[in-house]
C-alpha cells in the first residue's frame, strides 16, 4: 500500500497554468551584468487576418503568440521566399499564412533579470492510506478460533487505552467503576466503561476487536476483600493479574507510556 507519493512535476504544471491563464508564473532573478539579446517576434496583421479568417482570426493570433523562436525563424525563411507557412491552431487544424498576414520583427533587448519557472515536488500524504496500513498491519486472529479477531494496536496508537468492565450490573460495582474511571481521566488515559449485560468473555472480545490494550474487571473480590483489588487483563496475551484499585490507574498509565512492560507487572 502506498502511504506517501513524491512526484517530481518539474515545471510542467506551472507552464500549463501560465498558458491557460495568460499569466506569467515565474520568479525573476537579477543578473550580475546586463545581457543584450536578439528577440524574434511574429506580428500578426490583424486587419488582414480578420477579413480572411473571420471568427478564426483570434485563434490564429493566439497560435502565433505561442510560437517558439525556432518556428518563427522557419516562418521568416518561408515568407521571405514568398512561400506560405502552415500554422497549427489550438483545434488542430492547419491554416496557410502568407507575408501579407504576418510580419517577423527582429530587435535587441537588454535584460537585467531572467525569468525562472520553478520546478515543483509534489508530496502526497493520504491519511486513508496510512490508517489502512496501520489496521492491516495490526489485524490478528486468535489461534484456534478464526471467529475471534483483534487489533494489536500498540498502546500509544490505540484510540482507547483501557476498558473498565464491571462483572455484572450489581450496584456495588458502580462506585469502583466511577472512581477508577475518574482516576484514569486525571492521568489522561482514554478509557471506556462497559457495564452492559453481556458476559465478560464477550466484552473482552469486543474490546479486543477495536484494539483496546488493557481491561480492568471489577468483580466480587473487589467489593468484599481488603485492600480492594481488580483484575487487569493484557489484550495480546490475554493474561490477567490482580492489582490494588488504588494503584491500577498509575499502572495502566505507565504501561501505556512505555515506562512499564507487562512482564514487569507480572513479576
């Protein structure tokens, strides 16, 4: 999947925009010393062209204005021999011009600056591509159970760092869920409290699917035993440990910030 594309557009885009808008999209650079340059111009005889070509006259004059110097020199040679010059206009058709319709003028100009059409490097960062690559790289399936998919998003990347899961709707669990959630908020840890009626296994699976790295489960031991503790589950290994409720928010914070590893916690 291409996440970043860097295109060297050279001066192609600005040249095309300049021609279409009839505006010089250039930068000017001062010369160390003036330069005298011979200029060759194709000057249309507007009256003759208008009478001869009617509505097509404007397109012909635009084509003459866009001729390169080498084309003007070629036209000058043919007109000096009383030959006609075939001019290609924008529509692709060709018109024959003679020396009564266009004149070639040579003159000298002194240049103090030169025009530079900048080249452009066009970087393209597609946020959709980057997100797709992140999700694709972290998509996993539990071994032995193809129905259980999960995202192995690293804690710093995971949008939700921790889930708080009361074992049931028992009202005794609610104060602990609110207290733990408030402490996680103070530490800047994004979390979600899920007190739905589904089994704890299903709720673990739901949080695994969206890449939540850690889950705190409040159960009856949390309520009945002192000091109060809760289960802390790690998504990748699905292993669990019990941690005192007062220490849980700080432990989760350290795990998410990388100052503590799961192996450290299990020791």
